[in-house]
């Protein structure tokens, strides 16, 4: 997983996650494999009984444009729905991708839970963030 994460962190597309952070939240990840090779993953981070964030979506370059990212997001949304989550947030540079999955752009000031901002200070773009906030309610 770290091999997929590092190039995206260097590009500033996702936040860095330490091995400890990944280990502590490993159950929140959905992983896509090609045989034994990890080719992508996505996580569902739960904030409250009704709000979760879709985060850390990565698909290896050679596996992109095959529907893997879409399937990963749909799986974490399904998992969240099974847990009773009805609101999903994503902060991303891939606005069109998430709009196709039913997310709608919101202003960052509308993010429904300020706990989310605790991650922002880890970002190389903080405080000048260009990510787009999108929200989906089931």
C-alpha cells in the first residue's frame, strides 16, 4: 500500500499516512487486487453516526480507467450505508469523477463536521487548499 501512496503524496494528491496510521485504520480500507498485487484502495473514515469521509482513493497508473476506482468508492459507500451512515464527504482534485458517482460540490465552509480539518494541517498545501469538497446524502 505504501508503494502506491508515496507518489500520490509527493504530487500532493493525498495526505501522507504513516505505517501506524494505516495499521490503525486498516479495517476501513477496501483493497483492489490483481492476483496478489495491490492495484488500488480506498478508505471510509467514520466521523459520526451519520457522517463519513471517502478518503485515500488510489489506483495504480497501469490499472486506471478500468472502473476500479468507481468500484472501490461504491464499495465503501455500501459499507457505510450498511452501518447506517447517510452522509458522505470527499475532499479531492477529481471533481468530475465524484460527480459521476452522485456527489455534489459544496463550499468547504459547509463541511458538516469540523473534526475533518484536523487532517488538513498535515497537507503540503495547507492553508492554501485547492481541493474541492463534495458531499453525498443517501
